[in-house]
C-alpha cells in the first residue's frame, strides 16, 4: 500500500484526500487484528508522548485515544482541565506554550468552540488531533464510522445512509456525512426542520418523515443524539413528540429488522429519545463495533501523522 506523504495534524475530514482516507482505513485493519492477540501492543511510538486536552466531557473518544496511544507504546498524559490553571484564567495558547515546553509529540484536543484545535495546531510543533470542536468537526469519528461501514458493506459506493436527528449542532454529522459521500455513498438527512441545517451540501438529500425515508431504502440508519447542551432555544415541542416523529420506536425497529438495515450511533445514546432500549440488542446495531473500531482507526492516525518534534518518518 502506497503511503501518502505524512501530515502534521488532523483537524478536519475536508483536509484529507480520498487517497489519504483510503490509506488510513486500510492501515487500521492490521491494528484491529492485533486486538485478538494476547499481546496487543506494538513498539511504534515508544519514547513518544501523547497529551489529551479535553475541555468538554468525553467517554469514548478520550479513552479510545488513550488506549490507542498506549497500544502503540506511547506515554500518555491526560490533562485535567477542571483542575488545571485554565480555571485560574490561563489562555489556551499559554497552556499550549507550557505544554510545548514539556515537548509533547501529540496533542489530542476537544473544545466547545469550533476552530480551537486548528488554532493550537498553528502554535505548536506537536501533531494536533481534533477530538471534536463545537459544531465543526470530529474527524476520527468519521474515520471509524467509515471503517465500520466498510466492514458491513465493503463496496460503499451506492450504499444509502440516512442520518437522523440533530444535524444542526452535530460535528459528527458534518464529518461523517462528508466521509460517506467521499466514499461514494448516498447520504440523506431526516430531522425536525429546525435541526437540519438550511445551508447544506448539494449532495445531502433531506426527508421530512420516516415513511418517505424508508421508501428511499436506506442500508444504514445513523442516529444522532439531540445535543441539548448546544441548544439555547426550543427546537421541537417535547421529547415525547421527538421520539414519536424521529426516534427508532419498537414499530420502526420491526421494519428496520425486516429490511436488514444496520443502525449506527456515535454515542452517547439517549434511550427513549432517539431510540428504544431494544435497538441496543438488535443484531444489526453497530454501536459497540464503532467503539472497538475507534481504537484501530486512532492507532492508524497516530502512526501516520508526523509531529514537528521529530523526523521519524524521513
Ligand atoms: N462519539 C463521541 O464523541 O463520544 P464521546 O463524547 O463519549 O467522546
């Protein structure tokens, strides 16, 4: 497999070419194979240091990056924002200068404001990996989603993916819809008019109700959480109404099962809102597989990036 020239940072899916995406998806496969071995570690990043810098909560992404880095034998430090000098008013760039002085090689950043990982990347020699910024982007989520889609549908071209829920506030929807489109899948959105962006790419088809979306015959339904922490207005009448209109109810799950549709979700899920409990036990639900694949994909990204702190890859 031809290795594309290595980049310093991963900020957005837009910054990756199709060739780079294909390379990352392919190179994640041997990392996933490692998971079934008794020794899951390789020495690739021995002596390198990885710092996770999360200004927003995370369960999956932070721990997945930590496990990925440790399986590559890097040293990992989790920067606890809530107990750091950030709470005394230290700016992001002063925090980064401090970390630079510690000569970390990779910084993994999540921030509530769009653009912060890109800003940090311009001010540090370390590789910066965007772990989610505001509404903007979540590139490793998109890569793990693409990897998971490829596992169940090796030929992604022409596959149909219906993204359901709060697309407006979702960095996952922005990144994941783009990578699916890049890989030749058809992508559609379903959600309340208030939660589907009015400015959207021309390739993103929209539906106003589940019936019309089912008639389109999707291969995958990708559910999103309603991001109440990013909503400052009332975007739909009630949770009950939302569930009734846009949730995977028991009746819809029967239809999904009958049509062999896969279900994806980036997590965390809100049971009783976007899905009923039974979705978690449905045989074509890929949610746990997405989490597992996240480690392999993040190993591939860490392996490929080239920090400005060293010349490892020549
Ligand atoms: N998918 C995702 O970003 O989950 P976390 O918020 O738990 O990291």
